[in-house]
């Protein structure tokens, strides 16, 4: 079945550092890929998405490119802020077959940014 | 704010008791999903409704679990004879439109603790 693997965390960075959170996936067909973020005490929010190979999703300075050849969707940000501290989830949605759009999530990566 | 709401936010119960959670999706959203998230893991899909019809259920949804969405509006998730392994965050999400890859909006979740 479909699966998503994220890099082990937690990740601790200083403000203005470069961020990469690795995400790889296994899926049949052509899934859509997502990054969700969960800030402390809040619900999951969509951060960015890409629906086909080579698409780049971007939002709030974060970017991720859908790489079908390496089955990856790594999250990057050039300069993190303290306010980026949160848990980040990579997810896929496989709309093929009998799927009705359920999301398959990775285990999450905790990011802590220090001033 | 007209986002997804869930009630209660927290529930503590004793093993063997029944519990029921409610989810109110964003108005006019025809798709509704339930997920379960255990500590340190990403959310896992439980079940999906399109309007009032329950179209997909995960094998995670044992016979003790039942979900309904009468009239295609709010949804309830009931767990009978709770077990300690049911302790988790139960998340509800909704989306709209024809395409299953449309953004899912998540509620804040109901945290269940089974003693």
C-alpha cells in the first residue's frame, strides 16, 4: 500500500538557518503530495501541495518539488524563524482506483527554532 | 470563524465505557474524513463520507467503532467498550468539490484518554 517516510526528528535550528526536511513516498499511480503543519495547540494546516511530477509547491517561504524519479518531496526554507517551530507532516493522496481522497501521512518531524 | 469544529476537545473515560465525538464540517463541504493520531505518529485514515454515504472504512475501524453523518451535515464517531489502545487524538477533516485532491481542512481534534 501507499506509505510516506519522513526524516527522523526532532530538528533544532538557529533563526535564519536553512531548513530541509526529507520526505520520500511509495505509491502506485500518480499521487498528489502535501506538506501539512501543526503549530502548538492548533489543528493541522495545509502548508503547500503539488499535484504532478516536477510541480513546485510554495507558501510562506517554504518550497517543495515533486520528484517522481526519486519519489521525493523534500521541504525547504532558506531562512527559518522562531515562529516556524511546529510539527511538519508530509502526506500523499492517491486518487486512483477506489480511493476517495484519504491522506496517507508520514510520522511527522518536530522543528524547533531558537533565537 | 467557520472552520471545522469538533466536540468535545478532550475526553477522559474508563475502560469499557462508550464515547461519542462530534464533528461539524465547513458548511457546504460534501466530503468528510475521520483520522486517528497517536503520540509521535502522523494521522491515520479511519473513514470517509460523501454527503451522508459512508464510502470507505479503514481496517483500523474495528466493530467497536461506528460513524454516521445523518443528512450529510455533522458527523459522529462512537467507540463502544473503549480500550486503553483507543487513547489518541481523533481528527475530522472536510473538503468540497468534485476532485478528491481538493484541500482537506482539519478540525482541532478530540483527545481521548482511556484509563
